[in-house]
């Protein structure tokens, strides 16, 4: 069991949830405030997406990211900023007789374009989704190829940003270990085990155990599950020796029929962990655990474009 646990709060996500919970943050001000409130409740890390303030739809607008990050940093709240790079991998294929007639919902760009906000804002952490896979949407595939991943990992090394390796099934872990062997990832690597994201790994204790057993020795890792399995997997993650993630990206409810806030979910996770006999790490302690660099210590100059590693 892990006796010193880092809590990440994933504050808004990219799902079609804008009208399902009145507490879901949508505007940059709301997302920044939710991150700050989560930090005050005990989260050391805020995992951040942005949304179109007018529609609530997921976005990868650099200006929105810039405003969120500026608001958090100017608040003097000590929280580790973790920006998603998952947006821009949406491929909606056409019907079976014409699969290349892509839907207008398709938003599939290269890895460097997906990381434009990371290049400018230099968070301490950003996500890196470690493989393509199906979601529970007809003819939709999330695209993250091995060339994209090598390109992204190499770029993040130059920027000094720690990639959080999002793994949704065992093959993703296998390829992440390949990148580690190629020198594209700095030790210790940081993994996020993602459960109950259809059609990845189902949130079952045996599946969680199997994924953790396949992580490279010495890796730091956290885990989460969606919906009603969020809090059970908080306990499971701590028992297996890892860190935890909660937040409105993953679960909208404190209990059946009761919409949650991000801070409430962090408080609930903190209660679970502390009742198990563990302590919660501060942001400063988490930096030491994860071997992070503070934003002020990072190189502020963007390196020249790089070709994908081979």
C-alpha cells in the first residue's frame, strides 16, 4: 500500500457533460477557479482541458488554455498544472461502404499541433495518450500512432515537461516501455492507468492489478475509473501502491442523484485515503516524488522543430 498519496483532480474533461452537472466548469475563469478549489481541498495536481465558453464543447483553443493557466499562476495557489494533449485525435469514419467519407466531427491533427499550448505555457506535466483505440461511439477511433507518440515524447524531453502516460489497455503500457527503452522518456516515468473508458480496460480489480503488474519497475503511477467506480478505484489504487485521480472529467456525482463539485470529489478521495492510514502529498512533495521541474526553471525558448524519432 502507498502511505503517501498524490491526488490529481481532472476538473472538466472533454466529454458531452456540459449540461449534466451545473457545477461543471466551462469558462476559463470557472476552470481556473475549480482547479484552485481542488488544490485547497487537497489535490496536488490539476489536470486541465478547456471548453468553448459559448457552447461547452471541448476545445483546443490556445487562448483559452493561456487564460486558464495565467489565472491559476496569478492566484499564487501551489498546484501542479497538468495540461491535456488528447484533443486533436478524433477520427469519425464514414459508413461501411465509404469509410473515408469522414464526418464533419473529425478533428485529427499531428502530435506537435496537439501540443501547441504546452509549447507556449510550459506546464510541469502534460498528458500523452499511449495508443489508438475505439470508444463507445459508432465509427469513432481515437488516433495516437507510434510515430506521433515518439514525436511527442521527444519534443517534451526538449521542453522539460513530464509526460503523464495515459494507458487504457495493456498494449499501451507495452509501447510506453518501448519508448522508455529508446531513451524517449526520462526516469522515473509517470503513468495514468485509465479504467472503464469504453472500450479499454474494464474497472475490475483483476484488470487493475494486471496493468500495474505490467508497469516498468520504478515507475510512478496513478489510476482512476469512471462513474460509480471512481471512489472504489481510489481505494484500489492506494492499496496497489499508486496515486489517485478524481474529478468531474471522470464522474459527475457525489452520490446517486447528487451532482458533485470537483472540490467535493477531492475531499471524498482524501477521506478514503486518510481512513486507510495514508497521508496526502502537497504539491511541493509531489514535485519531489515525480521528479518535476518548476515552471520557472524550464527553458522558455521553444526548440526548433524535430522530426519524428525512428
